[in-house]
C-alpha cells in the first residue's frame, strides 16, 4: 500500500519545493534577454529607452548563476525550453557583449562606466555585512568612532543592530551620535576605508569562527551514517569533550523530530514522497516511532503500520537516506516559516 494513499487521505498540500529566489522586475527582464540570446535579445532591447536599457544591464551584470528552476518560475511560457537547456549565467561580460551588438560604442561605455564601479563597491559591502557580528565588532573596536560610523552607515541595519551592543556602551553611544550627524564622507576617505576593509577583514573573515566551524561539523554529523557516528562519538567525547559537546548541542537529528508539535510533525510526514516515511521509521527507536504514529489520524496511522509490516528487509544506508530527506524537508518548512523547529540546549534555533 503506497504512502501516497496516506497523503491523499490526510492533506491536499503540495509537494515540497525548494525556497524561491526573490527577483526584481529588472532581474526578470535580464533573464528573459539571456534566454533569448544576443540576436533576439538585441532586437528586443532596441525597443527600450536608455533608462530601461541601463536598468536591465545593471540587473544582468549582477545576476550571477540562475538555476533552471528559477528560470522556469520567471518564464512560465518557456518551461519546456528551459528544462531542456538548463540554467543561464548573467555576467558583466555577457551584458557588455549584448550592448555592443546594438548600441554605439560611446553609449555603451557610458552605461558600463556607471555600472562597473558601483558593482565592486556593493559586492564589498555585501560581503562585509555577511561576516559574523563578532568578527565585525572585534575589528571596529580598534577603529576611531568616526571611522566606525562611516563603516556602519554602509552596512545592513539588521547587522548594525547586532554589532553596536558588542562595542560597549560608551563606544556604541558615540558611534550612534556620529551616525546621526553623519554627512557625506569624502570620496578619497571612503576609498581608503574600503581598501582597509578588503585587506584587513574581508580576506581574514573567510576563515570560519569556532562557532561557525562547530555548526558546520554538526551539519556534517547530521548527514553522516548513524553507525559511523555512534562509533566515533565515544572517542571524540574523550579527546575533545568541550568542543564535541558544543557540536552535539547544534545537531538536529531524526530523533529530534519527535520534539516538534504534533501538527508540525504530521505536516512533515505528509510532505515526503514515496516510501520515505516507512523506510525512515524502520530505523527509528520505538519511542520515536510511537511519536510519529501518534501524530497521524487513526486511518492514516493504520495504513502506515500496515505498510511498514509489509516491507521486506531495509538496508541501513536506505534508512539513513530516508531520514536525511525528512530532516532536509523539515528545515525547508522551517525556512518558509511553516513549522518551528525545537531549540537546542543553548537556546539557538536549529536550522
């Protein structure tokens, strides 16, 4: 009896989908031009005015790699072509070639000059904003308050809100006052600040912090074969007890799913495809299995039990793969704010 029958009797919810990339109007237009190619794209772009051309070119220059799935979302009428041809890649070179095929050289240079510089600056500040707030704060503690204010004025506000308290009350107050009074920073001074950031912190910031490395190892252990992890764990508990305890606190395992609210757990069970659910439960503890079954309505529970009993022997790697798929789907639902994952021992939310 297929698990799909369980899904039909319990929900009409769609199958899980990967989180969608949010695109602006100019970005969608840029994808269209990339899909059309230089010849057709040039003919279409000739119908745009200078302002529209500049907006599309700016979007195309910073587009980066676009997956086939995203292309399908943007170009619903071209689904078949896109799935056969794969994704597209937008780059400064592609945008330049397209412009030169339809516009005079001077006009092309004027458009590209306006785009080339700001792209590099935006990339720097985006990378800086993506660093850990502790890394940013530790760097700023050694800088003058006016420099700190100039830097934070270019950083995302949600990042600034986390960084400021880490500077200490006195320096935070001084920096905030300077940010409020901030006037335009001279171009040469801003260029010096950007060059210092690039050499002093962006390059150094590529090295993960201890917390980031522990989270990465937790993600790795979540995907590792359970037998291999169980054999390794006693050794790590002896050799690096503190670090391993921190890593385990960040791990989110299949057994942790039973800590979800019953409705959230049922949503995960209904959303996974094929025989994923019965296969995953074959390798679960009895307590975990009972928690899963109790989250289902009576008829669906009986059908799932019948399917599990009718299954033949299941290989360990198949069980691990099924459990990993359910964990990935749980994280996807959490990212979409459809469910809430349980908190770890250190009150950090698991992802």
